[in-house]
């Protein structure tokens, strides 16, 4: 693929002026901006809650990026982020009156901006795939938060759309490229045989989601509740799902099956992702899922075709047990038994993995080069699939036999019926 030409400042001004976003004051201030900013990647932010605001801060820190639009179904949140962005660029240009960030309630209007290069999607989980598919069809490069999907079936559709539209897609599984390289180092040691033959993996994350039973409350002014629900089935508003205003916590929608995969898929999208990376399973997955007895919400076992067993449960992070030792890795720790497994550096002849030190920077560099980023859409889909398989195991409470090539359960139509959900009108894509 050939590199995409980034929109010029002149083209951007013309596009935003046509939309009624900018006026003569902005035109003058942008014209005087430093020469290095003449060719910036133009970026739209879809979802500016707690995680989305973090991404706003991250991408404001890249000099080759210009955030030109924000979108959120809560007016207070989009107004807050718009003000933050305009204040930042106003200080850069030396003008306090900068006015160059569009604001939308409906992300489809954001995608229609002429000359927009890319989007960051930080919506609730049930919105990830619908938004990403429409962004891919609009030829926008995409950074999408994890867990990438709500169901297994929609993940394959997303991969197909991304490939067909030739967009660069980064899943927000930043453990692959940040945290001082701890996770990459652990995976390299494992792949180079430092713990011998891997026998068991233990992934310590929280449990599966539950059906939503929250009572209905009055929808706050400035909140588009119908659009927040989007493809999910209709239910009444509750502040636990969509908090009022500019909140500073992670909302409870993650706990409920209708909107997310529970704590298991939330942090599991990080830690099962690392397990998949270490086991060379980025394009595959386990073949058998065995839930624990009774109503336990930990202890589920996966089995891979090569005999490796992986358990949901244990200390936070990933524990890899081999016939020559053990490696434990989490965001603040990398430990081994015996200690020399990690104290002895890898040699020049050892196999190395994709190296990136900044997840956002890796995505931006790949937009320029048109190469695959470190957490490409296929990887995000496969890691999320492991989480969904676990959740289906806990929900159905019987052994599941999974075909990672066909991406279907063998001889289990009850389980196959849960691979997809019918979206609420008009959100079938």
C-alpha cells in the first residue's frame, strides 16, 4: 500500500470553514503556525468519557497530529474536550481565541468531515464494532479501545471490513508496547525456550458479566440516551451505565452482558492478549473450554491444540509454567523461578518480537508507512475471542469445543447461536 497523503492546513481550514467551525481569527492564527505543522494527520475523537479524555491528552502530545473534532452523546463531555483541545492549540499558536475543533453528538457526522484522516474510538464496548466498521467504510484509519468486540461473530466482520478498506487499525492493547517492555520481554523469553516447554498459563482477571437489572431513571438534559444504546436492545437510562457530566471514574456498563464482557473481558483483553502473544497464537486460539463446577466464576480451563492448558484465575497478570521454570509478569513486575531466567539477557541469535515503545506513536508511524501496527485488528479480535469463549463457558456451564479456523463451536448449536447478536435498528452494518 502507498502512504496516504496527509491533509494540508489550507485544506483543513477550507473543510472546517465550510462546516461553519472556523472563522477569520482561526484562519489568521493557523496561517502563522510553525512550518512543521503544515502537514498534520487530522484526527477525530469518538467518545470522550474517562478513557477518551485520556486519549485526547495523549494525541495532543504528538506534534504531527491535529485533533479537529470530538463526538460524545453527553453534551458536557464533548464541550469539555472541545475546550481542552482549543485551549491547547491556542497556546501553541499564541492566540487565546483559537476555534478549530468541531463538536458532534452523532459520530456519523464526524466521519463525514472532508479530509479527516483517522479516528480514535473510545465508546462503551457495545459500540466498538459498529463505529469501527462505519469508520473503515469511510476510509479512516482507526485506533479502537479494547476489548475490541462484544461478540465473536462481529469481530470477524470487523477484520474483513478493515482488510477490504485497507485502513490501518490499532487495538488499544498497549501492554504490547508500553510498561517498560516487561510483557514483550516475558514473551520473548518464553518463545526462546527459557522456561522449557510451556505446560500451564494462569491469567488473573475478574469474573464474567451479569444481565443488567438496573432500575430506570430520568435521562439527564444533554444526554442522547437512544444513541448511547445504539445497537443494544432498548432499556431505560441509569446513571451507572452513562454517568452525568464529566465523570472521573470508569462506568459500570462493563459489568453487564448487554454492553460488555465484565471484568473478565476488560482486563482480560490485556492479559489474555499477552498469553496469546507468548504462545504464538495471535491468529488462532484454544480448542476446548471447560467451566468449573457449580456456579464458580473463576477456574475455567482452556486447552490449546498443542496440549497447553490456560486457566482463568490466579494472581493479577500472567503466570507461565514450563518444565524448566516459571515466569510471572504484570504491569509492575517481571519475575522468574529460577531468577536467572530473566537475569540472563537474550542473545543476538534469539528470536525477537515486534518492538514498539509507544502505542499511539506506533499507530501513527504505521499510518505513514501503511504497515501493520503491533496490535492489528486480527490480534484484537483473537484476544477478545478468548475472553468471549470464557464468558460463554461460564454462561452455558458445559464443555465447549472450539474450532479457531472456522470460528464456530463443534456440535453445539446452543453455543453457536450466541456468536452474534441482532443489532437494534438502524444499526445493522
